[in-house]
């Protein structure tokens, strides 16, 4: 998306709130329910200019004919002033909108009509021209909330956002307790412990002699490749479910040698497949500090 401003509108109940949450996760600066007359002023803010690298998503709620006319006028002003924008229109089948309103027990914002079906029909008529002029129309009839991020990322940014999932690879020591925020946890205490080599004991898995010691064991490299293959299968599923961060914990006894070396190698390998991989060493210095 080259345009710096995305205007999000559509049928009430079609998922604007969830869409804005997804867009925020995708890196947009999101503003909800901005009055149409303020749209032009927003585009003039220096902090939100395209030169600053910001893409803005603005949810515009049309509650009646007067506001509808204001929105059209505001969009016309953007176009006349050369502001780059796109319109994303969220749509949904009438029966699904009725079900969603029944489940949430919220009142429909449109005043025209008595029954919910009549209000939906009135709003659909009001927004017909806006839907026609939209650059992007996204039907949420069969879309679950956690699927919005991946689908909107593909539609708006034309990229596979599953690759944007942040993967934290964390080394830790079981003697200090397991990390409570871990999504996946692996125990590498099956590897021979460098702790019993007096020359290696004061070093960590970041030091080449320790890493060489660990990976001299064929099981170490095989373990890393097995975990990489597992995560290649699982991370797209986690991302598609709406998860923004995945924490993979690698544990050994003290979190100083084996788990650190494995974590570094695993993070390097995962970085060849995913955009945002961060190695974290929770307990690496604790044994050294305690000995001092």
C-alpha cells in the first residue's frame, strides 16, 4: 500500500473495531470514530506525514445522512489537496449482521426503520455509493476475528503477515524455574554438560569453545533442525490465529551453557525463514554472578 491514509468504513456490525485492532498490529497508526470534518486536519499533522514513515488508518462511522454528506465532502477535500488515500469498506451478509447484533445485544446506530432488518437495509442504501467508490471491499461474513490480521495484511499490504510473527527464542535454567510466558518448551539436558569441563565452566554458550563443545555432539545439530522443521509448520498456524509473538523456551540445568548455545543456533536458523527472531538469555549470567 503506497497510500499513507486508509479510511475504514462499512456496515455497522461488519467488524470495524476488530479490523482496527488488526491494522494496529500491522503497523498502522489507528484513529477510531474521527468526525469527518477533522479528516483534512489529520492529514496535515507533521508527525503523521508519509515522510515520517507512518500509515494511518481512520475508522469513519456514518450514523445518518448528515454525517454521510460530511464524509463525502471530507474525502473530496483530500482528493483535491492531493492526499493519497484508500477506502476499505467492510461488508457482511444481512443475516450474519442480525445474528451479531443479537449476540452482543447492542442497538443499531441507524435511526431509520423499526426492525433490525429495516435498519440494516436503510444503512446499506445509505452506504451504497460509498461501497461503490471503495478501493477495497472486504466481506467478513465468514471471517473470524482472529483471521482478520492475516487476511487484511494480504489484502492491503499484499504480503504474508505470518512472516511478521515475532519469535523469541529464550534460554533458561530449570534450577531457576520455567518461564511462565513460554508457548513451547524444550529440554536440552540430554546433551553432555560443559559445566564439568573446568576450562569451560566460567564461560557461556555465547563463547565459541562452549558452542563447539555442544555441537560436537551430533544430537545437538539434529535437535536444532528438528525444532526448525516443527516451527516452520507451526508458526504460520499461530500467526493465522492472531498471535503476534511466540516464545520458544530452551532449558538446561543452569541456563548458562547448553541452552544458550542451542538458542543462538536456533535463532540464527529461524532468522533464515522469519523476519523477526530474537534470542533472549534469561539466566545466562546468574551462575556467574552467584559464584562471584
